[in-house]
């Protein structure tokens, strides 16, 4: 966890030379390093939280993590958006009337707005890394190791668990559609005719919906509904919200797209325990294997962009999300049977 945080801090510091030189490739390198650190952090923290207690309540613990995650995401949009995108519509119009020298000077000032925020982010990440390194977090021993060996587990590697492999693909699809729903919301707002100053705040609505979904998960699972039932309902609702968002206009489309946060919230927490059920001594490595599914967030959004270009309609291109939710829905039905068969 500490290494992940320190790596993210280094990536954040790269935004300083990137801003002063206004070099896009350095910004991308900084984001790549931040992403690398985030992958290390999640590879350690998600399995840790998942196996910290009973698997039946894993979705509740992951939902608590999700609340912390999305609160930070909402604050980032509000704080960083207000700094980097302040008076964005007026600036876009102003740049169109400027000569090249004045335009370059104005863009330099705009780029340098991110310097101080990312210095603060880098310092906070580094300090948190030191704290995590110094405190004594409880070590998690896989209590199922001995039991699994005692009953003669026949599997010799994680590739012999089909419910785990399909679960990793379900994570791949889910992270892809979540990133699409979150990161393209501003573009959708502009497509629907909203000014950038208004549209840039739409992603916070998704964040608020996610928070409500996480709270529902903490309260309802496993007391009122099972993790599997929550996953099925989430997928069905997501399909409905995507369909409405694709074939409506104005605030109806915006509201439906924002509600994807509510339906998405419990998908990640519910897939994990289904995918790890019955792994025995492979629980830890199986959890780490699931983390690789996060790469869906890097692959599906560009595919959405290509589809939007080909269709000539980025709003209708969101229909590509429906097959993703259908696969996850099917997985929720068959995961238990595959686990038992293993």
C-alpha cells in the first residue's frame, strides 16, 4: 500500500513540469504513473478488506471503501474543477479571438492552475504512505488454507476456477462501463446543449448516486438481501437507465445517466464474493487476479469513443453498455453453480 501511495505521489509531481512546459505527453506520463501506483494500492487494499471478515458481508466492507472513494471523487470534481475550469465557457470564446502569442500566454496561465493543487496532492499521498508504512495493520492469515488441504482440494492453480475467471471478466466490463458513465458525463451534457460550466458538474450527480447505493449496500446486505440479489437488481436497473439516457433529452437524459451511479454502486462489491467463493488456499491470489479486471477502464472507453465516431452519435453509442450489464447479470445467475461444480 505504501509503495502504491509513493508511486502516485511521484506521478502527481510530474504535473509541475508538465504544466510549466504545457507538454501533453508529460501530463500523460504523470497520469500513467498515478495509475500504476493506484493499481498497486488496489491490488493490496481490496483483497485485504475482502478477506478481513466473513465473505457473506464482504460487499458491506467494500461499500464502506466505496463511500470514501466517491466522496473524494466528488470533492476532486468540485475543487479541481473550480480551479482548472473556472469561467471555462468565457475562456473558450476568448481564445477564438486571440492572436497566437496572446493565446499561448493565456493557455500557459490555464495550465499552471494545476500546479499548486497537485503539489498538495503529492504531499498528502507521500504523508499517507509514511503513515501506512509505520502503523501496524493486522496481518491476515488465510484460515481456509488448512481446511482446503484437509478436504483434498483438487485444483492446483486459479485457472481451474471458472467462476473466478468469469468474475474477472465481469469486473473488466463493470469498470469499463463505470468509467464511461463517469468520465464522459460532461461531454454528454454538452451534446445535450448544456453549457460547459454546467455540464462539468454533472459527474458529481453520479457520485452522489453512488454514495446512496453504497449506503443501501451497507444497510441491506446481508440482512435484507443477498449479495447475489443485489447484483441482479443492479444490472437490471442499469440497463433501464442506459436505455432512457440514450433515447431522451435534457434533464431526463441527465437524470437517468446520473442514476447509473445508484445502480452501479453494488456491482463491484457483489462480484467480489461471488468470484472468490470456494477458492480456499487460492483466496489471496484470486483476489489479486480480480484486480487485473480494472484494465477494462482503459479499454472500453476508447471503444465507446470509436463507436460514437462511427455512429455519428455519442449519445446512442452508450447502448454498448447494455451487453456488458447483460453479461454481469448472467454471471450473477451462474456463478454459484460454477463455484459448486469446481
